[in-house]
């Protein structure tokens, strides 16, 4: 199917795009939670930050799906453009995390501390928190496939979703012109 055919399909059924965005975002969060719940891989601070853009995309896409066929092409173009920016922000966070994993730069002060760096914490509170909190460092690669970490895969997928959103926005803008 050629790119113009896909744009034509989106023009005929524009409500498909928010549903695809919603499905992709839910799948990404579901995958992250699967690694956490079933794989036993606890997320670090940056891993948790990488989930936020998907939450925003779910909210925006959910609202667009609820509006359904009532959305004008201009509104769909705006939705797709905002989604692209959200996914681009996610790619930025993932890029930062990959850089921390590769030791290109330092991570955040909260990376690996697990909230244990509070100077006002008593020894008893620190001890209780130490035993209750798994310490996960942002610069440790907990899982990788073909030499690419989860943050690396998130970066790749976020860039693809941002590009696809920009492409869809362009198609919706054409319809308004």
C-alpha cells in the first residue's frame, strides 16, 4: 500500500488515527508493566519518566476516540501534531536515558538513590526504606536484545510514532486546504 493510499484511507476514516495512537500507547505501557510485573525488572527513575508521554498520549487519544467522527480534519491534524510532539518529548527522555546507560553523561540525582538521599531521614526511617525499596540504577542496563536496551527500543519506537503522527497531521492538514 502506497503512502498516498494510506493518506486516502485516513481521509475516509479519520477516526482510525486516534485509535491507533491509543493502541500504540497502551501497548507500550503494557509492555513496560509486563517487564516489571512478570519479568521482575524494577524501573529506575528515568524508566518511570519515559512512561509519562504515553500517559499523555492515552489521554489525548482517548478524548479524540470519544469524539469520534465529530472531529473535523483540522482538529484531527491538531491532535496528530500534538501527539507527535508528545512522542518526540518521549524520544528526548529515552535519548537521555540511553546516554546515561552508555555513560555519555551523568544521570539525575535521583537515579539509583530510591529516595534515600533525604538528609532529614532518621536512621530507622532509612533502614525501613532500604529494606522496602529496590535500588535500581539508571546507568545499569537491566535487559537488552541485540545490544539495544529497553530505553533504546523506547527511543526507536518513540521516533517512529512521532514521525507517523507528523505524517498523519500532514495528511489531515491537506484535507482542510
